[in-house]
């Protein structure tokens, strides 16, 4: 089995753990551990911490070291440096908003499995040529929503997606009902006001609600 195939199996496992992967923008690394514990308690073990703030790598490091049951990864991975820094911090996976040849080459040389972002059928086909069958669809709602991704199910049956971008509790089921969607990504589980106020119970309740969004049998 090739390395890319092994990594793809890891990504599939992550995508099937829960119906939602929370997309976290964190400003204070001290909030990382209680936030992650709240998410895990609510049934959401896979956590994407985006590399959009100076606190992100410290947050990943703390979650990886201290939160039992959490599988933490980095989001907004743009460069080889991002992948290495995230891996060194203890991340278990990486997510990118789009794709570039340099990023894909770096991912080939990195232990972290990558969930790369795509927004068009041409990008999906290009990723399929590189051996990727599990992809992020971003930005999901602005790029065409569940109708677009649903239309890809027939001509691109090999691909499974994690739509992210503009998804909320109100529309998540529209995506999760599709045969080519395994999970969705969303920031509504960790809103900025709850992170700032330390409302961990509120985040746990949001996680429980999201965990209940199971795909139809």
C-alpha cells in the first residue's frame, strides 16, 4: 500500500468519527484544553484548529498533550512550513482551503494526512489523479451548496467530501443527506463569545446537538 493510500485511510477514519468537524479559531491558547474537553464530552472528538492566530500552534500542542479522546489537527495549512509546524505541535491531520502543487508535494513528504480543499469539478479530478479520494469542499455554500456537490455524486462516485464554509446547524443536514458527504465542517460549535467567556457547558451542548446530526442509514 502506498503512503498516500495509507493517509487516505486515516482521513476516511477521521471523517467518519462524527458528523461534524469543528473549525476552531482560537485567540487564547489557555482556552484550548477546556474547549477540547467540552467538544469530546459532547461527542465530537475530531477538532480542526485553524492556523489563523498566533495562539493556534500552542493550542494544538496543549490539546494533543492533555485532552484524552481528542484528535486535533490544523486547518488553513498553506505551506510546507505550516505542515511541519503542525506536525511538530502534535497535530494528527491537516486541512487546506485549496490546493497548490507545492503544498501537495510537501504533503507527500509529511507524515500528516491532508484533507485538501476543492471548489470545482476540475480541482476534484486533479486531486483524484494525485490519489486523493477524500476532500474538503470549500467554501461550500458560496461555491454552490449541497446542490452542486450532490450533482458530483454521479460523475465522480469515487470521491467523498467534508463540505465546509457557510454551514450551520440549520443547513448541515442538507449536506449530510448526500451519498458523497461523510461529514461537514463548521465553526458554530465554538463561537467566539463562548470561547471568550469560558462557556464550556455551552460548547458541550452545541457539540451534543451536532453529534446528533447522524447521516441517514
